[in-house]
C-alpha cells in the first residue's frame, strides 16, 4: 500500500523540481545602458518667433550612461541679444534601438541684450530663466555624427520681459542640431 502511494509521488517530484532548476539557470545579467558617445561639439539652429533662424554653439558631455550635461550659447532674437544655457538631460536607451534616444531635461539660462526690437541702443540688461527641454537624438552608425530635434520652453524668467513678443517668448525655440561625437 505504501509503495502504491509513494511511487506516484516520487514520479511527480521531477515536475516540481524542474521549474526551480530552470529559474536558477536563467541568466542573471540585465541589459546595461551605454552612452552613445562621451562628448559632442556642434551647432543648433532654432526657430523662435519672428527672429528667424538663430545659430547656437552646442556642447554635450555624458556624465553617466543615461545622463548628460549640455551647454548651449548663441544669439537670440534681435541684434545684440545673447543666451547661454546649461541643461541636465536624462537620455534613456530604448530597448529597440541604441542609436535613437529620446531625452528630457531642465536647465538654467542667462540672457542679455543691448538693444530692443527696434534696434535702439539700451543699457546692458541681464536676466535668467529656467528652461525645460525635450527631444530626440539619432547617432549615425558609420560616422561620428549625431542629429537631434528638440524643443526648449522657458518655464520661469527673471528680467526676461525684453524677450517677449506678443505673449510669445523668444526663449521658446524648436531646434535642429548637428553634432560631431568623440569617444565611446
């Protein structure tokens, strides 16, 4: 009688043991994110309000695989108006592609102007703004180039009223960037 009960239980034992072994043999490594490059230098052209196309110098440095610091400096709006900004960006690696990466971040911007929209000379005026940015970047496979499309929006401004144009801020820009990349 004991053998009749014990044999089916012993026969069923491998069914319970097999899933446990399969879980132990499963790979324990996870997908590690990698920065597409270490440093980049390029230009960003943006369109913001009635000012037309505005060129900017663009520097980007990855401090971690998915986070970067970005520095941009250039002219905005009318003659004699300049802007420099530093952004902290989160740029996650997608599961489907390591070269196409969205990004979002926040930064601080310093703006200055020596004139107004009528090109009249004024004393130098300096202001600051908090800027949110988001976009997408594609790193080319065979060439050390990266192309990006992004939108920057001034969230909060201090002494930036000179940059307003009928309720629209010249600090809010849609930009296209082309960067030469260094390192891996």
